[in-house]
């Protein structure tokens, strides 16, 4: 099973802190915070209110991609057929897949210091 890791990059040091892991299995998404998440969020200047998860002992499950990841993807509903074709070609994808798109783009936004990366 392949995992994507939600990471927060410290604006002061540039160090990446792993927040949790996302995977997809049988059409469902799963997310788990790392052990020690509470310590991480207390030690660094981390905007924990942006994370919709709080229990590091729980595996979160959803049929839909979790919102913290969904906002990191292109809003393809606004894309024309040609724009969609160009997007797929740019990222070397045959079809649009949210998990694969996150992997390809790292889910980087200008609004925060979170990224999504593959195996560590």
C-alpha cells in the first residue's frame, strides 16, 4: 500500500515535520496522525487549527478525500475539456485521480507551509 505524508515545513528552519499519513484502499481514504503529534504541535509554531484530526490513536476513514487534502488539488469542475487534457499531460496521468495528483503536485499552496510527499 502506498502512503502520502502530510508534512509541515517550519518557516524558521525549513525542517519538515511529518504530521500524518494518507492512503487509499478499496476506494476509501485513511489518515493517521503520527505518534507524538501532540508533542510536535506543542514544540513548533504549528497552526494546529488547520488540521481536522486530533486523536493520534485513531485511523480516520472516509469515502471522500479529506478536506485538508482536497483543497490542495485543482478545482477540475471549472476546467474545460482542453484544460483537463493539458493538466493530465502535464502530470503524465492517463485519468484524473486525486491521490495521484496529490503525489505529483505535493499539494503545495501559497496559503500555508504544508506539503504532501510520498515515501519518506
